[in-house]
C-alpha cells in the first residue's frame, strides 16, 4: 500500500456542531475535519477503546468518524495540510531537542 492509499483509508473526525469540550478545553467547529490522532484526547481514547465509559467525552454525539476517501476533495486537502503541518512541527521539535543537549 502506497502513501496515497494509506491516506485515503485513514479515519478522521468530522464535527457536526460548534462547541467547547468541557474536558480538554478544545474548541470544535461544525464542519471541521481533522485526523483522529490530532483531535480531542478524550475522544481519541474512547474511539480506540482505552476508555469504556461512554460518558467520558461530552462531544462524542457531535462527531462522525469517516474515511478520507469519503470526504469531498477540499476536505481531503484540509486533512492533508493538517498532517503535513503536524509532521513539520514534530520534525522541528525533534531537531531542537537533539541540538539542545
């Protein structure tokens, strides 16, 4: 599987409402699409089965889990940009950590 196929099979959260998470204090915006791993940490744990209680995330009813391949092209582009930005920030933080010590 190449990088494009892996990207299209990836799961993302698509928010159905604009709210503030009372647990992690993250603002969610209706229509925003973001990778699961960059989203609300509480919802991430619930999605991956680390938390069994359904009441741990107040915003779980305001999100849809969809595959990138099911998104519109502009939403795919938005997710791709988020991933690249996150990789760039992660790479920069690793470089500063290794050069600082």
